[in-house]
């Protein structure tokens, strides 16, 4: 896949992730503007090394958003309800004070 196709794929992936992560949060969904601004700002970049570096940064941001951001909803003056996405929920492994050594 050529670099222009990779850039377009990352652009679309960032927007899809933004829509999933910030679902029903109109204010946070405005991250769309920032994504668009960053891509427009660098649209004339021709250096393959610089493009590769920016693709890496964009991919890292997408991964961080997808795996680390949890929505919170103010339900009361001092209360915040967390709304984790299903893809963030994993099987909880109990903590063991005395782990056994695998042979």
C-alpha cells in the first residue's frame, strides 16, 4: 500500500475511533476539527521519512484512544458514571498474593 493510501486509511480510522470513543458526547466529538486541521496542515508534506513519522504518531494516537479512553457522565454534583465500551472490557483475573512458579 502506498503512502497516500496509508494516510487516507489512518484519517478514516481516526475518525471511526473518534466516533466510537466519544459516542453521544457532542463536545468531545468536535475532535473531528482537530483531526482535520492536522491532516490539512501537513497535506503538502513530501518527505517519505516525515510522512512515515507522522503516520506512526497518528497510529499511536488512535491506539491510545481506542484502548485507554473511557467516557464519564456527570450524574450528580460529585458523581461520575463510567461508561466503558465493550471492547475495553476484558476478563478480570484475580490477584494472587503467592504466585506459583511455572516449571
